[in-house]
């Protein structure tokens, strides 16, 4: 049985006239009659009662008509579903991100706008260290990710710069530097330093330490949690270099000083698999490109 058998039978059942049904289907009447007879032979059941004056549905024909409507509706639904999936109207987007991406608002702002355009896409969020985003992409645990990392991405991972921010020096509000508006990097020498560190040992201030090798902290507290980092600062146990959006957290007991020395900016990238054919991923990348001036001309770097 083919879909045309359903359509042919529905036309005859609705018209109760082979001539009008054939005209509606744009085929010749003998061909339509042959198709209906073929269908009845296939079932071994009469679906229509025919006389010279009228055509009527048998009880089996009425039941088959209901099933024919349902079958074509199901086919139509399947076609719509596939089309929606291909356009990215439905599906799932798994997003991984480092804490800094959440703090600067990249995750919430973009997801909110993406969901307004594609409400049928299920978006899931997973916080992870920046150093793990590429591996999570390659192992297909996530579909796109945000990471504050430097250097080239591994083979098979594409990236786009989506933001860059200056550094601030965070100190406790009773710290000797708290009354200043700005500070030099080397004013943190001799202080205990709180550092956001990745599981692989890399820290958020690797660029700072490279640019100022003479910076000599008394002690280094390493943590992989932003809240823990800021607790070290507010408790007076150490100072910390943090990206400028951190001050939006309004962490109690913390003062932020602008760093007057030239320093490399903290950069954020959007990452995705080079072989991803997912329409939701494609649509999300396009949404990021529209929102982020930093990504202009930079989409698709490897």
C-alpha cells in the first residue's frame, strides 16, 4: 500500500462519485477505478457499494476512511516535525560555560534572546571549568561552549571571540589600598594572592603573571570557585585580579580598583565542533554573532 491509495480512497469516499473524485485528483476515471479495486483486492474486503446510480461506503469502508484520515495526518505531522528539526525550530541545545561567562552576562542574555526566537528548542546549561569545554565538545557532551582561554583550540573545535574585558584589583574594604581608585600591578607584590585556577593548573591571571614576572605574592590561594575566590578577598586573606564585570556582583566587603598598567584583556570565546550539523547550534552561533561586536569577522576560526 502506498500513500496515493489513501488519497484516492478519501477522494472517492468524500465525493461518492468516481468521476468527480478523478477530476479532483487530476487523473482519468478508469485509473482511479482500477486503484480502488486493487485496494479492495489487497484487503479482500469491499470498501464501496457500487450501483449504476450511486456509490456508498460499506461499514469496512467507513472504518478505513477514519484510518486513512489518521494515516495522512500522521504523515503530515512527521513531515512538519522533520522540517522543524531541519530549521532548528525544535531539538536540543546543550551549552557548557565557565563561570566568567555567566558573570559577564553572555550566557543569560544570549539564551534569553535565542529562546524568544526558537521557543521550541530545549536548552540545557552545564557549568564547567574553561579548560574542559573543548574536551566536552569533542566527546559530544555539549553542543556549544563559552571559555576564557588563550591559544589555539584543538583540532575539530571552532571558535569565535565574543568579548574582552579589562582587569581590576579586588581588595577588602579595609585593605591599605581600598581608598585608592587605581592601582599598579606591582602594588600587589608582597600580598597574598587569590587566584581562580583550572583543574589542569592554569589560572585566570596567567597573562598577568607573564606580563609582570616581577610580581611576587607572599602566598597564593588557588580555587576553582568564583565565590570562594571573592571570599578570600572579602575576608582580607588575599587580593585578586578579576575581570571588570565581577564588580557587578556587589560582593560585600570588596572594593575594586582599576589597574593603571597596560595588561592583556581577559578574552571570552564561543566554541563549537567543526563537524556539527545541528540547526539549533547554527542558529545559536548566528544569534551570538548578531549580539557580539567582538565576534565580527571572527566566526569560524580554528
